C-alpha cells in the first residue's frame, strides 16, 4: 500500500526519444505513490531531470539545466537520473542543490527514494555497477502528440570505440513479445494511431528472451487498431533482408528507416569498431529503395572523429553524397572519458569539425529538399497532430515529410489524404487536406 501524498512533481527530459519514453514511466511510478504532476506555472515539490550523456556538450547542457532548475525552485527536492547520472554520479552529486542521484538501474525505484528523502532529508546517491544493470524497465510515452514511443529494448553490447552508452545503459536486454503487445493494445485503447518503436540497439531485441525482432514486428502488425508503426533506429548489420522485406509488404509499417552510418570511410569505421563496412550499408539502402521506392531514409553521421583525416572525410562525404538518402543527423565527435577512441593518435581540431559538420548539414538539406520536391502535387496519407497555440496543424506523411495544414480540430489524430503544395525554408510543406469536413 503506497502512502498518499499531496506533493507535486516536475520532470525535465534531455536527450533521446528513449529518455522521453522512460520519463512517462517515472511519472507513472510517482503517481502510484500519490504524487501529481505540477501545473506548468506552479512551483513543484519535486524536480526530476532525466539526463543524457552522449557527448560532452550533452553533459554541459545537463549541468546548466540542473543549475537553472535549482535556481528557479530552490525549495524543491532535486532528483537527477539518466545516463549522465550513471556515468558521472559524483560530479552530479556535488552540484549545489542536488539531493538524489539515481543510476539506470534505480530509475524503477525513484518514488521510493523520493518518499525516503521526505522522511529523512538526507542526500542519496545510488548507482549500480555496469555488471549489475540487468532490469528491463517497460515504458511507453505519448506526451502531447498523437504518436507513442514504445520502448522494446535497452542496453548495448557493441562497445564502439567512441561511445559510452553501454557503460550508461548496461548490457542488451528486452521486454517479452507478450508484454510489449499488451502495451501496444493499451495504446490502441487510448486511441493512439501510431507507435514509434524505440530502444538503444533495437536490432538486438530478444537476446535475453530467446525471441526475434522480426517476430515482434509481425505481432505488432496484427494489432489492427494501430494504423502506423515506425522503427526509430536500427543498426545496418541488424537490419536484415527479412525485416526490410516484411516492412515493404506489411499492413502498418511505414516506408521510413533511420540507419546509423557514422562515417562513409571503411578505415574510420574500423577505428570506430563498427560492425559493418560501407558496402553493406549501401546494400541495405539500395534494398530499401528497391522494395520501397518512396522510402525516407535518415542516417547518423559523425564528423571529426579521431583518425578521420581530410582525405578520409572527403571519402566519407562522397560516399554519402552517392546514396539516395533523405536526411543526415550530423554531430561532431566528442571526447568521452574511458572510451577506446582516446588511444587513436590523429586528432581533428574543433574548427575542422565545425566545417565538416556544416558541409554535411548542407548536403542533408539538399537531399531532403530534392526528396520532398518529388512529391509536390501528389497526395499522401498524413496523421494530423494537435495544434499548438495559433500555429498550423501539422503531421507526417507515411514517408516522413512534415506538412502544415489549416487547423481543423475534427481532424486531430486522424489519418487523412493531404495534397502537398510547396516547400518552406524549414523543409516543411504547406499542404491541403483532401476530404470534406465531417
């Protein structure tokens, strides 16, 4: 029996969609202990920051965010969890105003730690060793949109040379297909129309359960109340032909993939300890394009990593330019303590990183604009989302083109035919709904 509380909480989330999904679980756990979400302008009793630590910039943003909240709510209990808390717990605990620091394994116990603090007002730092991070915490988040983010997997066994995520998230582990189907059915009961499948390394799904990702996808496709599914990101070596073939003919999986590349040079991929070469990556892209000609393909690209000489960057740029991709998520390499990349001698200076990032972003914009142009004048199916303030309603086509339409509350959370008219500077598309008002 949980003690009823009249206290309120506020949760701030930084980083990936997986973090946002887990934040929903944190809120649910606090609710079970009697805490309620504070209204936007109210002063909360508890502040929680769910942090990211993918780069040094992410760490700095976390520190700034924590300090800002402490200044804004000096009397609130300050709780910090997430990847930054897991990797640098002592640093976080020494920030003025921080009362509780919880690692990845302790997220599930956050309400208990909050209850305990209100009993004794003693700072608590609870962070498990990497080998002890074993629990899979189910989570599914809606936020204020019509899409839901459903976590199916956590952790990573890959240990790429530049990455600290395995140290922050632990070994690969998943929910069971039955438990995840139950969550998807709950989304359907709530009226959700689209689920984005999230995780740290989704393609590794089922290592601890003996199940396979393809079987999960097939099972999801049978829940007919859900009209759309998207896979948030999947490693190229784990994006099997079987998965591509299934998505191409499935009822509800959209023609949309996000496939991390990181670099288009085989030498740099080797230094990164990635599990594929650029030839395999090109093969996956070409198969997606062959079976799903309208497919939107986004990729992660890191620039300026250790070992990336000018020549190797040029090789990477030309390879990426040659592929029929639609969007590049570009980020400069960031030194991370404890990673194997620190042993690589060639260091790229900050100015060169910024120049390379700018070139890749310009390439991304050109590719995305060209892709959108193919569909101007055509009609695509769009899931329309709730408008904010006086802004137009927006939504995404099946192949992930963001459109703006004239607001009509009757169309919120409906998949409707929309005619694409013109491209804006921000690469959104002004469009016109092609149905009569209900």
